[in-house]
C-alpha cells in the first residue's frame, strides 16, 4: 500500500464535492485518500506523545466516521484537509482524554506540534455552526 496520498488538495475537494452530489465512487475514493492522510497525521501526533501506534487507527476510524457524519458541514471555500484535520484534532483530543493522557506532561511550547492547530478553520466552523443553530428570525435579514 502506498503510504503517501496521491491526491492534491484540489483533487480531494473535487472528489468530496462529487460525492456530496451523489457519486458513491467519488466519495469512496475521497474517503480512501483521506484515510491515508489522516493515518499520517494521527501517527505523527502519537509518535510525538510516545503513545502506542495501535491506538492511532482507532482515532483515524473515529475521525473518518465524524467526517462522514459531518460531510454536510463542509464549506467549498475551505481547504478539505484543514476541515478534516480540525475534526481529526478533536477526535485525537477526545481519545487522549478518554485514555487519561495527562496534557500537563506536554510542555506548553510543544502543544501546537502535538495537536496541529487550525484555529482559523475551527473558528469559522464554530461560527457557522452557531449561526446555523439560530432561529430564522435572528439568522436571516429582515
């Protein structure tokens, strides 16, 4: 199996958008390519934390499931990888918390390298989710 993803950001975006439009073949290809990216991303984080690599696959699967369940939240003007990594980051944090990993053991300067921070993308997703939860009277112009 090829360890490096072969698709570019624009190709991944195209596959996801085609999948969202109903192409199961494109969506399957998107998930396959994305799973390779997420494996590399999560395994690097696990290596930095000296965590067992076999736990990484659990996080990858949780992230893929969350991405599938939230695929309707993807905004086409966002990079697909940043959107996916933001979701994977939360799954990684959930995993570390669930397994009593002590974050205080990580030097503050290393936090950004352990969990790849995508603040701008995450903030945009959070704002969009918050705005979409508002009633129409507050969300829509009058």
